[in-house]
């Protein structure tokens, strides 16, 4: 079990890094150029989605903060969720990015 302040620091680090990579231009527009370089592929989609990117940012933080595999496994989504909550709380008059679930094209079910 990690101390609460370690969890809080992990959440803040995850939010800051995710926000920086997905929403900010950075010095000399370096991060904006990175997002343009990513084009329209998987990396571009990852950098455009705060929720997805926060999971990838939280993974190494959880590995660093956790003391055993169970801690690391539980910390990973917890740190990401904390970063997402902070992002939603810090939006000023903007709507939070919606979570879009796409329906598969082939929707054969046993019952309708």
C-alpha cells in the first residue's frame, strides 16, 4: 500500500504530462509540431485523446510507485482516473471530451 501523498503526486504528474502532450503547444511549438508529425495514424489518435493518453502516462508511474504487482495493477487505472477527474474539473466553461463508443458494423445478436 502506498502513502496517500505518493498517489496524489502520481495523479498530478499524470495529469500534467497528459495535458502537456495532448493540449499544449510547448516551447517553440515543439508539441504542436509533434502532433502534426503524428499525422492521422494511431499515434495522432492517442495524442488527441486525453483519456487514452492518461492510461499510457499512468502505466510507468504505477510501475514506479507500486511495491508489488497488485499495487501496480490497482494504481494504473487509479492514477489515470485521477488525471481524468482533474482534467474534467479544470475545464473552464468547456464541455468535457465525450467518451464515444462505436457500435460494430456487424451486430448479429440472438435477440432483438
